């Protein structure tokens, strides 16, 4: 644990000793920090994780439907299926432009409720699609509704947890994706055997949509908008969050200088390129996962069971990567590098392998790669200060996320079916870029920290404590007390 600077700042570390669990500060009432964080972990964190679970199930609906009749039922030919995957992220991108502007001015809990409520309705209704055009419209609206979840959760992470705590929590709720993959595979397996008057893919869409609709009301009643409105906090705990931790209840205004600073900051661009090289291969797994397994020679039911096992494996990888990143100081870039090496080997096995078993092993190794994204999101949440600056960076990250998810399915060209060598070669290139960026980002943030240390040596610190508004509106590279996490 780092050397103590004050009683209030030291208590923000995850590695608190027993005496640190009770905050002692004359300006604030005593609070049990361990108990307070546990409340958030047992109430807010599960809601975030299950919401991610629901979202990923909905994203997998089209991929699952691809082996349960959606392509033949709606007469999808050529690149039609790829565009049905890509159009989702055009809606997602539009929603992110709006999310970047309203995160500071709307109740966050209510925003998540509305997003889940409307995407549940949209997905259930998309089961009524009768042609390519109808499915395209439904997918665009679904993408718009789901777009508000990820940037809101990144912002909420900084609101509910400290920088050190946030890394592991981000991985936990992000692992909801793989729990969603398990549940989705089980539902698809059941529906695949059930039969009925409708094509199986229509039952999948209805089922997933209804689950999201019901879950939205759990969010409405149990997810607080801010710590000060949390019913599970007492008055002293609310005051602690307001004075020491909250980044959302300060004066909310748009600062153009902070927005412009994002354009010239090399660290922002490194994060964006890293996100791109991570998401581009992963988008293909999400959109074409069942089709890839089908190309290996597995049946639709076998593919469903393999995806179930794969989701459990990926969940373990994401959780373990998050554990390493949170328990070893400044180890995130190292963890990213290790993960990328596994994925690179997997991509090569798929690209050059001939036997079904070799390709399947490669596919499992490729699916270690989703562990990178929450680590990058965690660094995004930790390494940028200033309300406007943080919002712009988060929005840029998710716009890149959308663009790569639009491009990812297009790598799977119809003329390359069924083995898609062009797509897998593109994955290998992305993994190589990710490996290089992991090293570059680490050295860049080490260099940035050295500059902050020099700034701290020459800075004249104020005698009085800054207000929340003053603290939050100082950009990180101007704050001599700030240190980048990498």
C-alpha cells in the first residue's frame, strides 16, 4: 500500500487494514468503509452485471438465430446477415452521441431503466419481422436503446468505487456478458428441441425480449440514481460519498477546453486504437460465433453446447484477469499482453489448422480476448479527470466500439464462406497491434506520471481543501496529486 498522505485519501485503497475500515476525519462522521463498499457490491454491482448479461443475450439473439432459421426464413442472402449485425451499431453510435451529452443531467438509474424497458419491447417485437428490411429497422432501434448502458456504467463506476476498486468491479459486471452467453446457450438449446408453430429464432427473440422487459422494473426499484439517493446508505455514509468519493453530484457544466484537450492527448488516442484492435475480432465472434462453429463441422445443437462451455471459460478468463489487475499494482498492461498472446496463438490455429479439434482449440484461445475490454474500460475510467473530459473520452471509446462492431461482421465475406480466411487473418493482425499497444501504453503512462511528479515538486498546494467542483474540473495532467493507473 502506498504511503499515507491523509486519513481520507488512504481509506480509498482496496487493501485497507482493520484500523482503516473506520474513517476518522473531524469534518466527517465516522463510517465503516468496508461495510459501505460491501453494500454497493451486493446491491449495485449485481444489477450492473445482470444488465450486462441481458444485453449480451440480446446481442447473441441474431447469432443464435442464424442456425435456427432466421437466414432462410427472412431470405437473407450475400452480405444481408452481416448488415443485420452491423446496423445494430449504427443505432448504438447514434445513442452514444446523445448519451455523452445527457449523462450529467439525467438520473442515471432512470436512464438505465428506460433503456432496458424499450430494448426489451423492441427485441420481442422484432420476432414479427417478415423480411430483411423489417429486421434491419428492428436491429437499428435495438442498438439505439442498448447504447446508453455501457457509457452510463463506466460513469457509474467512478461514482460508486475508487480507482483501485473500480478495476476489479468493472471486470465483474463485464463478466455478465459470459453469464449471458451461458443462459443464452441453455435457452437456445431448449428452444432448439421444443418445436412449435413458429420458427425457433422467433421464440428466441420473444423470450429474450420479455426477460429484459421484466428486468427493467427491478432496475427501476433498486438501482439508485446517485449515492445520496441510495436507500441502503445511512446519513453518514451518504455524506462520506458526497464529500470524498462522488464525481457525479458536483456542478454539471460543459467545458469546451476539456473537450478540445482530448483531441491532442496521445493517451486518448492510444486507448481508442487499443479498443479498436480489441473489438474488431470480438465483434466477429459475437456475430458469427455459431456460423464459425458450423464451418468447423459441428451441428446447430453441438454449436449451442460448445458456446455454453465457451461462455463459462471466457467468464473465468475475464474474472481472473480482473483479479490480477486489481491485486497487482499497475499490472493492467501486462495482463493485456498475456491475454493477447493466447488469442494470437488461437487465431493462428484457426487460420492454419486443418483438424476440427485444432480449430476448436484455437476458437477457445481466441475467446480469452474479451478479458481485454474491461481492462481498457477500467483504465479509461481511472485515467481521465474533468467531467466534460471524461464524458468525451467515454463517448469516443464507445463510438470506436460501434465502428469496429460495424466493420467486424463485414470481414466475413460471403465469397469466403464457409472458412473465412480473410476474417481470421484480420484477427491475427489486430492481436499483433494489441500486443504492441499494451507495451506502448504502459511506457506512455509511466512517462506521464514522471511529468506529474515534477509538477508536484514545483507546485504550491492550496492550504484549504478544494471543493468537489474544483477537484473534478481539474484535468488529470494538471493535477499534481494525480497518478495514472496502468
